[in-house]
C-alpha cells in the first residue's frame, strides 16, 4: 500500500463516515491567495465606507523619527480606490505595486533559495546533517529548545526577525533528518527568533524606539520583560516539542504530510549508520565554505547591521564557491540555482500580493482614520480595561503597519499621553505596544517576514494558520495577563 493510500485510509478512519468527511471538507481553510485576495477586496470596499483622514507628522527630537502629532487629526476628501482606470492606480494594479514595494524581500527569497540549492546539490549538507542526526537519533527532542534558544537570543539582542530566514533551510533539513517535518524545522528557527523579538527586553527596534518616544529610560522595566520572555519561551518550546513528538510517532499526523511525502523521495539524508556516506575531501571543503560564510554573516549582522543586500551577497559567495569546490560545472550550477528559485515562486508572489492590502489602505487614506477611531474609544473606558483595549488596538494596527519601529512611531505619540489621561502607566502602554505588535507578526499575511519564512520552507499559509492558531491563542493570553499584572503592580 503506498503513502497516498495510507493517508486516505487514515483520514477515512478519523472521519468514520462519508458524511463526516464531507463536513470536514466543507470547512477547509481557503487557498492562501484566496485569503489575501479577500482581505484586499474588504480593504477596497473600506475605502468607500470609511472617511479618509490624516495626522500631521513631525520630527521627534529624541529619536529623530517622524511621528504623529496627536491633536492634528483631520478628515480629508475621500480618495476611494478605483475599480479600474486607464490613467490612475486601481484595484488591478495592486499586485504589481505590492511586488514593487516588497521587491527586496521577494528577490531575497528567490536568490537565497537558489544559492542554497547550489550548496545542497553538492551533497555536503546532506552528509553533514545525516551524521548530526545519527548522533542525536535518540535525543532529537533536545535540539529543539537549544536551537530555539540560540535564535531567541538573536531576537532579544538585535531584533533578529527576517535575518533568521537564511537559516530556515538548514532547520528544515535537520528536522526531517531527525524524523520530524518541515513545520518543526521552520518553527525552531522562526518562532525561536520570534519569541526573542516579541519578548525582547533589549530589542532596539521595538522597545528601544517605544521607550524613546514615550520619554522613558531606555530598556527600563527590564526585569518584568525578562520574566514574560521566559514564560513565552517555555510555552513555545513545549508546544513545538509536543507536535514534534506526535509527528515522530505518527507521520500521518503531520500538518504538512503531503509536502513530506514529496520531499522524502528527493532526500538523500538517512540516520541509518550503514547508509551515511563518508564526507569526501570536496564536501569537507564545501562545509568549510559554509562555515566561513555563516561566521561572516553573523559578524556582519551583529557588528555592522547588515541587511538583505549583504546577506544575499554572502549566499552568492557560498553558492558559487561551493559549486566550484565540489567540481560542479557552471551550467549545472546555473540549473541548480534555477531549481531552487523555482520552488519558492508560490510563496514569493504571496509576499507581494499580501502587501497589496496596505497599498489599498494607503491609497484610500483610511489607516489614520482607523487609528483615530480606535484610540478615541479607549479614552472613554478607565482602568485595566483601557490597558487591554490598548493591547487590542496595537494588534489591529499591526495588520496595517507590520513594521515594529514604524508602528511605534505611529501609535506611541497617541497612546503615551492617552495613558496619562486615564491612569495607565507609560511602561504598561509600551508593553501593550510590544506584545500587540509582535505576536501577530507570525500569523499576519501582511508581514513580509512570515511570508518569506513560509516561501522558503514551502509551507502554505493556510496550513501554517491551522498549526499556529492554538499557539497564537496562548501567546495572546500570556500578553494580556502580562499587561493586567503590569497595570496593577505599576511596573516602573
């Protein structure tokens, strides 16, 4: 009996009856593109219903950033997005404008995957990971908290988020070699960095900016943030380990089982000691090239704040040098690059399509109106309820402004003085921003980093949402509890 038959049999057993199978199918999560297109259409309709409005922006003397002047909101003439036009931007130009706005991340995804495939085709990575997997064949679960901790420290210290994308392919390969799936591999890297970024008690791009704008000592209240970070880290590790154990015991339970069946036929990695190939001299040379590349990459990010351009250049070096060291011809190397880039077309295009949501909202000038409306509602409710509503406002705002520092510059000039008026400390206001901004980056389709993670790991957005939804509920609950506690203890 083949794998597909086994899967059908398993699904049939779970459903128990044809009627129940049909019911399950009826509530199937729509395709990623359908979800994003639906959000674009809702945003398009919103530009006709929601009045257009704008805040004036001024330069903050402390941070040097352009921030909102809270008392300057005014309604302006409506600029609804046209359905179609021969001379102006319209609904049908959204995709290309979204791709233009996210061209850096889109090309980063294509190029990194292409160059990484050049390295993988040398066979050095497969052989190296096979040996690691064999050494940890009975202790694979231990690698999950270790890998996550390493990346979480990056999130804490330097706000690592999109920078971790480069390590996803290695995470996926290692997870598969240990008997897990791509979901575990991506989650170890992405959510490891994510926990550090969200709980980042010294994250310069969120906490640092928010403290500066709110007029608080930079990184004050660190002890409380450290405690929340530990809770988030432990909860996330346990969630991933629980899922990994289920997949290890029953591969059919994998949310991405169809992807694993496809990839298994292409993999050369085995944890059977008899099948592990010895590393050749050339493969050792490839691993040396990779080591030099990743050390350089890490140093550049930590010491010089490297961005996507520099990261791509490092992967280009590793791809070309690895092919040369492995003795692969230029023509085969080029084909290997194209094969790797071809595999992420679906996800890379999703990044641009998702950005179309923001394009529509910006054209319709309704982002500031939504923010003004939400903040005005908070002022009428005193106490801890107001603090929690601030948290909710930041969660909603993150759909429209997925940039952490951008959201801080937009919302903190409004929320900080509003907190003073209703008795919510500015430290609690910053916490509401920190957690409201951070958590939903890992389920928000407008977050380019998430869509790139999914593109590189070849996991569809709808499957990610299915897997991530319970953990997102846990995260949001921890965030709400932290804000309530901070409100009552008056975190300094």
